[in-house]
C-alpha cells in the first residue's frame, strides 16, 4: 500500500489511509468470496465518509429480514466471511 499511496494526491492519500485502517483481511485460503464488489465498495465509501447505511439483517426463526441503519466502523474478512463492525441506530 505504501507504493500506491506515494503517487496519490493528498486527498486521495487520506482516503486510501482510511480504507487501509478500516479493512482487515485475515485469511482467504485460496477461495473467492462471493460478496458483490459493489457492496464492499459501498461499505468502504460509507466508512471513509462516516455515513450511515441501511442493511437488511436476517431475523431469527425464519422471519422476514429487518432493515437496520448502521454506522460502519470497520470491515474485515476472516475464514471466508465478511464482518461489518459498526453502530446500529
């Protein structure tokens, strides 16, 4: 990431640093994750811009998913699963 940031403009460097600080990939074991790239990009943008997003959260007991407003703080990938850390409102 250092080489990439060295050629960016100041504002772009800050954006890249925010992304680097908020996203952690722990293990991929060679398999491709199926989460759509545009969803990850939207969450990354929300983290960097400190914006609240709306997500569909699976309800327990087979009920309909619930819509939740989340202020995303961090995004991580661990053992083939994405984890979104944030505050629910």
